[in-house]
C-alpha cells in the first residue's frame, strides 16, 4: 500500500516539474512538429504521396522524439535525490515505475498534440482511425517504460540523451509496426487484434524488465 | 537501555572500492546511541564514502554493516528538486515518509524559511537551500543523522541551527555523524572525533 | 599466458584453410554459379553473430546470479566479437544480394532483425564504454543484455508478420537437406572453422579484459594517495 502511495507521489512530482519546466510539451513537441513540417519540404508536396506516408511519418516522429520526452532533463534524479528516496524507503522499482507512469502520460499528451499537426500537413485517409484510441495508449505505455529503462541505464553518463535512444529504439520496432499496421489492417477490413496483442506483449515485457531489472540497477542493501 | 549495549551503527571489517580505488580497508567503527561523532580526514580520504556506507547506500565488498534507522543523509549538494518550491519539496518528502503535509510546513518554519516556503528551490540562495535540506530532519525524524560538510555556506544563525538539529536527534536517543574540515567546529559540535587515515579509523583525535 | 594461445590459432588457421578450399572445390550452384560460394562465409558469420549474442545473454544471466567479474568479461567479449561477425554477415549478405536480387538491401525479416540486433549490441557496447565504474558497468550491461535478448524474438516476429520474402531454411529441415552433399560438407567445415576462429577471438578478448582489470586493481591505489600537500614555496608576500 505504501508503495502505491509513493508511486503516486513520484508521478505527481514528475508531472508538477513538467508543468513548471514545459520541457516535454513546450519544447519537444514543437521539435517533433518541425520534423513533420520538414519532410514535405524535402520529398515534395505531392498530395497523394503525403497522404500515403503521413501516418507512418507520424509514428516515426512519435517514436524518435517520444524517447526524448522520456529522457527529458527534468526526469533525471541527482545522486542526492536518489539517496533521499532510498532513505525514505522508496524501492528502485517504485521510483522507476512512478517515472514511467508520468512519462507515459506525457507521451500520450505528446501523441495527441501531434495528431492535428499530421492531419493538417498530410491529410491522411481517416480509415481505421477509431483504433487509434487503443493504439495511442499502448504505444505511450510501451515507450514510457522503455524510455524509463533507457534513462536508468544511461543515468549519469555522458551523452545520455543519445545513448538512451540507441539502446531502446531497436527494441521498440514492434511498437512502430503495430501502430502503423493496426489501423491499416482495420482499413482493409481485417481485425487488427494480432497487432494490438503484439504491442501489448511489448508493454508487458517492458513492465517485467522494469520489475526485474530495476533492483539490479541499484545495489539494494 | 545503556547506549553502549545497543549501538546506533556498527561497522566491522568494512572494505569498499570506488572506481577500482580501495577507499575503506577493514574499517571498524561503532556509533553509540545518543552520541555525536565528528569525523575529519584529508581530501579524498573516504569520508563521504563512509557516510554512504552508514546510510546503506553503498554495499561493502567485505565486512558487516549494522545500522538502526531511519537515516537522514545531508550531503554536499542539497537534495531538492530545483523546479519545485521549498514547500513542495518538503511535502514530497513528508508524503513518501507517510507524514502529514502540515509537518513539512512546520519544518520550514523551524528552519526560518516560512516566508520563503513558496519560492522555487532554484531561486533560493545556497544557504537557503541548505536550510531547507536541514528541515528534512524534522520531517523524517531520523535516529541516525549524517552530515557531510553541511556548514559550508551557512550564516551564523544557521550554524546555530546545526547545533539545534544535532540536539533534537540526540534528544530522541539517536546518533549523528558530522564530517567537516573545520576542526574547531567539529570540536564544538561533537562528543568524540575520529580521523580517517588509510581507509581506516585512526586513533581518537584531540582537537 | 599469451593473448591468443599457441595451439588454438594454428588449429583455427588449418581448419579455415581446409574450409575455404572445400568451399572453392564444391560444385557451383546451378542457378547462381560461383556467387553462391559466398554462402561458405556468410552463413558461418551469421551463425556466429547469433552465437555471440546467446553467449552475452547467458553470461549476463550468470552475472545476475553469481556476480562474478568473469561473467561480465565473457558477456562483453561475446558482444564485441558478435558485433564484428554481425557486421561481416550483413556486408557479405549485401555483396551477395546485389548481383542475385539486384539490390544491396531487401526488407526481408531475417535481414531486418539482424540489422536491428547489430544496433542493439552496438548500443550495448556504447553503454559499456560510457560507464566508468566497473561494478556499475557490469550491473547495467547485465540488465540490458538480458532485456535486449528477450526482446529480439518479439522484434523478429513483428518483422516476420510485416513481410516475408526470404527463402525458407534449407539446412535445418528434417529429412534430406535440399542442398548437394559436397556443398553441405563444405558449409559444415566452414562453420566449424569459423567457430574455432570465434573461440580464439573470444578467448583473447577475455584475457585482455582480465589483464586490464588486473592492471587496474594492483597495486591497489588507496583513497587519498593521489592528494599531497600543496607546494607553497616561491612566492613571498613583499616580493
């Protein structure tokens, strides 16, 4: 019970810090939007082409820049803060889980903010869009967990914000494929369940990795 | 209970390596309940590492560590989230420790920061952050308090605050370990002073 | 103790010479001709890529269990040698693919997974390089080594669903293999030779790491030894 209360405290603190610094939603989100704006400038403004590539590009941007959301500077604990949490009886799993929940919520907001940008710039076909209601949270959860794990692995290292994505981005491929293929399958009249199940599996593996890995990342005396 | 019979912390034969350097080599140390222990030593002699061992943040490669908590460690750098106000910082600690928000507010008043409670930590001076860090002692009520050079940056009034904090912990039957380079200050604050030499506790120091 | 050892490198060289000779002596492929001989190096390289990562995974799990520095060194050495052979397999595959398929790269699941694995383990090595403290490095590398390995089959499955073009496995099929017996013999010979080469590399890398650790550990600097009294002579107040 105390663990849950501690988790809520940590999540709330992370969200409060984001509300103050705006690093994820006021800095990284415009950065992602700029990326979406750049692609048509580079490949041409042919409307059918953009309509075709829009959803895929959206997910590439969500994955790449989404990891920056999870690795945001304000989500770094100093050694003094980690010591404080440890001495307050906060287990490393609880600390990282609280962070992952906050990151997943921020990622969901990040995804939702980029949707209108993609619609406006690329005008993608709206087939299968209701599935996004499931896909968006699944990707936000998986990426939030993987990003938190990356942040813990690269904690205190030089080049943390590049090392983190290099570590977990290749592992996030099923999320990219699931997110792009599920609505496409639905648009073609197939049930997208296998893709959703795949993403759910990735999310569960990430949960397990956090539960089993976090105690090994810190020496728990 | 007689303090000698149940020490607050007991380290036996502790070996610690940090980044391949042997920092502590077979260190033995007993911190009795109710005592204020001073610790001195040259730069890089392992004082901070020893405090981390006492806080059970570092696991030795050999030796045994027995500590009765809860423990509060106040290090070189205050453990405050810079984007949060002092009040939010202390309330966060209170929440984790399962204590009331009012305790956090009262602790800020005790350290003389009631008027600055709603200022962000990164807009506070170093001395104010130090004091806010000291306020944690009133929130988590440790039975072992570890102070690592906390006097740097504190004004005269705050130095009195350190005395007060040590007295509060002692009054509850807890113990404190104070690390400092200022030998006069260590002598004034503590009951007993030890020096860390070659990874071990040297003979008691008269200062 | 020498880095590479004495007997094993000789054995490896002889086996490699025999293997390559067998590869050249085997009959050419009916359709691809001599190009197909790349198989005798490409397939062993790919096999060792996977073997390296399996060893890294096993050693990482062993480290979780026992915390022996040797396990950490084995995990690191296998990842390094594995990355080398993964790169080799990808490059050779690309060289083979260009004349046969007409492109350097195809979006075949096995290729995509191998490329992703290459990047995962490059990340693993980058993580190791960035972490200075040996304890912290071993801990983080072990966690990542296990998590990454567990995720690789999921990655492969997802890419497999996404599309499948590659020819089905030809050797590991029950019953009579579909390739010529002399070709199969040459391939197995090369698999053996390359595996011995892999072992030589792996052992050398582990010995190097052990020597490195030993050099760092002895004569055991003591904390504070690096700090001496400041030198204050040479400046006078009224000079």
